[in-house]
C-alpha cells in the first residue's frame, strides 16, 4: 500500500502542493547479493586447486638402491580370439572361461593387483570388454591397456 506523505507548508500559499504519494520499499534487492556470491565462487574456484598441492620433497640418492618392481602380468588377446576364445598369459594359452580363476591364482602372491592388457587391433571393443570383465572377476583392481607409439615395432 502506498505511503502518503504530507508536504510542509510554505510561506506563500500559491506554490503549495498537495499530498505526495511515495511507494514503500518492502522488497529486498538480491542483485548485489548475487554479485557478491559470484565473486566468492570465482575466488574459491581459483584458490581450490592451489590448496591441493602436495609437499615437495627432494628424495635422497643412494648408489646401491634397487628399483621397486613387481612382476608384471600381461594378458594378450590375439586376432584369433574371435574363433577360439583363447587369451595368453605368459605365453600360455587359456580359454576365456577359466581366465578369472587363473588370474585369481596369479594375484594371490602379487602385491599389486594390476594387469596389462595387450589386444590385437582386429579385436573389437566388445570382445576386449568381455576379457576385462573376466579380469575384474578374478580380483584385478587396475587394468592397463597397452598400446604402441607411431613408428614403434
């Protein structure tokens, strides 16, 4: 409802105005609040990646240190997989039906549960996904897909 303001009387009667009507400001202006929130959002978006940096450490150098390496397990999927459904682990041909059990046996003694998958270029993606599913059933946590760079043999 508009607010009615009475004007102050002036000395001369002829310049006298009547009552003046002014609207009441009963709404909150949210535009400045949105502007402030957007600025804060941008500041936090810029600052967040900087907070996740790790501590830089210069590791000591030892002349007799050994490389930390575990035996890598490679699973080869040849182009003949479409016909005979066989994969190779360490040059040993294995049917894909028993792959999960064979991998489970290999992973019992391994500290890291990682397998490298080498698939022929003629094997389609669905067939590779079948092999990946069998590897996951066997307890493999990470599967790396091996490829070669252009010009490599």
